């Protein structure tokens, strides 16, 4: 038999040690490579952007009233410190008792779960940790393949390396779904118990923890008995974990579910306004709807709840919407002209989010364009035009235009041309001041008419039209003393951390002078009081202008009807018409209906909070005289007396006006041109010295307006020998 030398034995033992060490090193290297592979795999699965949970954006009024939430997942993430310890322990006890002692995978729990599943010949228990559940919910689909489980494990191990245990638990409690469209512990507490998470009791926390396994199956709303049993099971696990004593557990188990469901009342009356808010967030602050749905912003808006609801309710009244068939639509916008804040907006009679918001749809503005495009710009030429400057009122050969009433005066002052909405005068005056000159003023009010170059601008005949919101902004120039201001719905935007990131800073621009703005205010006030905008009732001062457009397919009928105007507090615009324009859809009445509707809404608002009684003239403006109404002189009489510088003296007397500004001109008839022998202001008698009683002179009186420089109708002529 072969025998080893004694010298070989140490060498053989040394080789064994050597190979053992090599094996251990290789094993360690393989382990490190495997662990590194797991971490690398986990890194490939994990998208760290998902650690920032999507959160609902709230839209609320200045007094904190939430009017809408916008979300992809209805969630309100909160810090772990705001979640009571007993609520945290409820979830840990039932979902992952060893959470603070494993590295993402709990081998002990996995082994126990496998053992129980074998005994049950099926899936009796799961072994997923909270970290694994979070990884699955954030990064993986909810399938049951080995591939998904492997990715879940790798992601969990990687997350444990990147985040602290508290950070993982915070993510889990904020991410978890509780059914009913509710995500996260804060929203769940609010929905099921109408309280914040920090006020949850032990039994309430246990109920929510019990729902984590199957939120729909353990819904306390749909399956209250199953939810109660599940809650009590959670309380038992809390006792087993040493979180509760037996006495505390029994006390909590004796409680009812204690639900206090908080469901937001449907409020379709806010949808139009919310839509404008989301448009403004995207256009002005680059916050798209997707960002709003995920970003957890808090948007403070300027909506006046009472005004918004009053407008919505008025829009439900069919009597304000006359049409050839059903489906007459409308839009309403209102802003505080002092600040630019939009306080109410209605985008349609039954508007729902996602519908066509007609406050932002362009329509032909009709005669509401006249103050903006013609009269305001013209009055800025102070050396040529005043409110009482005469303008032509007759049909023109160069441009076919007619007045709605078919009446023409030859010439009228601007005051009356605006008040009576004379089409011929507006077109003639625009032609005089120049289209490019007028467009320069319109551009200062954000009205760009690059595709329009004709006199139809004066009558609102535009290629694109204007939106109600644009009309409202433009009319606000007059009560603002001539300054344009951008209207806005959003006052402030806060991020999910409560930091103010955007604040309203509306742009302003000088358009008209203070004097022109005051003159326009007074003329538009007269238009409401005794002009084309008298329809409806409003108990305080209101200035404004009507507008309507001819239907393109049905002669004599209306396509668009408007009212734009302002009180000392608010500027409003109302449009009504059909979305569809064809021979079967037309308004059967004109602008009197939006005018009456606007006054109805303002009257209702005034009942809630009294509005300012009347306009106040700016100190920098001169008052605009009231128009002079010339009387008709019908009772001219003459008498002769002795005295004066001559032997005979004649005296004329007549009926007149109480307005002492009226001038009366006295004429003596002559061959050719009659001779004006004198005039008196405010008086109704005139003396003629040096009369020749042997000659038969005839006299008459003509009233004269010193503002317009127009004479009225002459009286009959008389002779002192009659």
C-alpha cells in the first residue's frame, strides 16, 4: 500500500485551507456580484420620480372654501409626523410586523407564508413587506408572475438602501388606495370620518389599516360587517404586537364603525369658473391639466360664490333666452374693474367641465364695438370732437349702412348717436378718424384686428369676433379712468409644500384720458336710462351698451345678442345665441334680453351685498353737461307799448323750457335771408325798441342748443298788427 510521506501531510492540510479560503472568497465575490446584480436590477425597476406622489390640486376661494379638486389620484400627501403613532402601528401590525428589522424582504415571513400555503394547498398568506407592496404599487403591474415578484424584491432591496424606514412608511401610507377613488391616509380620514388623519382614533386607524389588503372587499360602506370583522382582526394583531393591552383592544372592538362619510356636494354652478382657472393656469403659469392633476397645488381664486351662483340660477330661466327652437345658449363674465379680478363666469346654461366654455369663444360683437372702436378713439381728438359734436346721420353712397329703426336725422351729436346706436353715424365717424387710428386704441385693449381693415369694424363686423371675456375687459377701461387691466381668475398658487410660487400681477395700459372715460361713462349711463339699453330693472346706476347681429340666413332675425356694461363696482358682459348657425336656429328677440338678464343678475347680487349707488366723477375730469332738450315754441304773442328810446316798443312772449341753458333766437322775416334781431338765454320774452308801427314786420322765435349748436323748430311768425 502506498503511504504518504510525513512531509506531504502539512502540505495537504495547507492546500485544503488555501482552497477553502479561495472558495470563501469566490463565494463572497459571487454573493457581492449577486447582491450588486440585485441592486442594479432594483435600480432599473425603480423610477425615483415616482417617489413624488401625485397629489390632488385644490381650487379654493379667498376664504378657504374648496370649490373643486383636480386629480389623477385623489390624494393629499402629509408628513409622517401628522399621522398618529397608533395609526402607524395599526398598519405595521397587520401588514409588516418586522418592518423596522428587515432590509426590504422578510425571509422569516416568506418562509412562514410558504409553509402555510403548502399546508393550505393554496395561497393562504402573503409574505410581502410594506416595502415590497410600495414597490409593486409604484413601479409594477399587479400580476402574479415570478418575474414580477423578482422585480418587486429587487426594487424593495434597492429602496431600503436609498430611503430611511420612516421615508418608506410615509410613502406607503400616502400612496395606498382605500377604495371610493381615495388615495392616502389623509384623504381616507377625510372621506370616511370627515376629519384629518392626525385626529384618527385607534379604532378608526385600525379600520383603515384593515382595508389595505382589499379596499373594495373590506369597504365599510359596501360591506360593513366584513369591515368590522377585519377592523377587529387588526386590533388583535395590535395586541399581539404589544401596541394595545387586552383591555384597550376589547374597548376598541366594542365601538361601531363610526363612519362620517364626506362627499362633496355636486356644484355644477362652479364648473365654468373652474374651467377658466385651468385655462389661466396653463396659459399664464405653464401648469397643464396633467401637472395640476399630479402636482398637489393649492390655487386661490377670485370667485364670488354668491355672484357665481346667482348668475348660474338666472341662466336656468328659459324666459331670458328666446329662440326659434331649444338650445339657446349664453355666456356671462363679471370682474372687479378696480382689481381685474374675475368674480363670476358662466360658460353655458348647463355647462359641465369639458364642455364648450362660451366665455372664451369668439362671436360677432355688433354695436358693443361702437364705444371701443369709434367713439372712445374719436373723443381723444379733443380739438375736433366732443360729446356734443355733430356727426352725420344719413345713408352714404360709398358704404351701404342703415339704422335699425330706419330713421335718419341728417346730423346728430355724438351723445345721441351713441345713445340711440346710430349705425350711419358710427360708420361715418370711423371713416373720419381712420381705421388704423382706431385699431391702435383697440390693440391697447388686447383687441387685435389684423385681418380686418374695413368700416364694418364700427358695427362689430369682424373676421374673428370677440369673446365675452375680451368685451368685459375692454368695457372696464371706462370706469377705470381710461386704463386697461388684464382680468384674471387666479390670485395665488402654492406648491405642495405650501410655498407661494405665483401671485397675480395684472398688466395695465393707458388707453383713454380720464376726461374721455368719464364722458363715455356718462353717455353709456344715459344709454341704459333712456337709450337702447332700457330693458329690465336695476335699482342703481349702470352704464352700458347693447349689440346684436343680423342672422346670415333668416332675414330680420338675430344671430348674436349682447349687453356690455358696468356699475361703479363691476363690469359685465352677456352674450346669447346658438352654437349652430343655420336657417333653423335664430334668436326671436334682440339685445333687450341679455340686457334684462344682466340687470337681473346684478339686482340679485345687490340684494346680498349692496353695491355702490352711483358713479363718482374723477377729480381730474370736468362734468359732462346733460343734453339740452329744445322745446317747441307754440304760444308766441306780441304786444306794443309806449316808452323807451322810441315812441313805440314791442314785446314778444312765448312758452319755453325749464332748462335755463336754452337760448331763444328772435328772427324778423325779410326778403331773402331773415334777420336775427337778438337772442335771450333762459328767458321767454324779448323787447324790440324803435318799432315802426306803420310797417308790418313779422317775427318768430327759434330755440337754440348751445352744446350742439343746433337750432330747433321755429315758432309760427306773428306781426304786431295781427
